[in-house]
C-alpha cells in the first residue's frame, strides 16, 4: 500500500485537477470538488458523505455539488452528489464514471482518472444544470487533502 501512496502522491497534479474543475464549472452552475484522504477509508462513500457536509457542499444554491473522494491507502474512492444531482441523474452515469476512473487508476494514471471524472461530471451537470447568467463559484476549486488527526 505504501507504494501506491507514494506513486499516487508523486503523480497527482493538483494544478491540472484544479484547471479541470474550473473548466467543468464554466459550463454549469454545478460545483465540483476533489478530496484526497491521506489515511485509509474502508467505506469511501461514508467518508465522502462526511467530507461533503464538512466542506459545506450541501449548501449550494441548486443542491448540485459533486465530490470525488480518493483514499489511496485503502485503494478506494467514491463519487458523491447532492440531492439535486440525484433527482435528475441516474446511477448508471456515475457507475460509468467510476468504472473509467478505476481503469485509469489501475494504470497509475491518477491525475488522468480524476480529470476524466471531472470532465464527464461537468458534461452531465451542463445538461441538467446549465450555467446561469448570475452564476458564481460557490466552492473552492483546489484539491483538498485530509490528514489524520494525531
């Protein structure tokens, strides 16, 4: 597991991921975030739900935020969307995005997997939540890293 973590950290391009978030959000009123847990998350979906609340992502105007959480030590990740997302988007789309991320991650193409997921999420959000003339960026576009509390 340490090898994956080291490989993950050295290959993760925060700038490129941030740019992918910005590019996706230019097409939609939706908000996207990426969180990297620097400790194991055996239940990545539960961890994503907790982070979603902790980051205030459930407070967006249209309830259309999406969080991608990656926990390299436990080799897990999850994609979590707010209530507005679930009301309009089906699980098949998220399964397709998660499957493609898994394929990228297996090849240790971590940044590419995250960028792909952000691009696809942005495409879907643009269909259901097009950018509005009064849209503003409600959440930071930077990758969030969570470290264990010691």
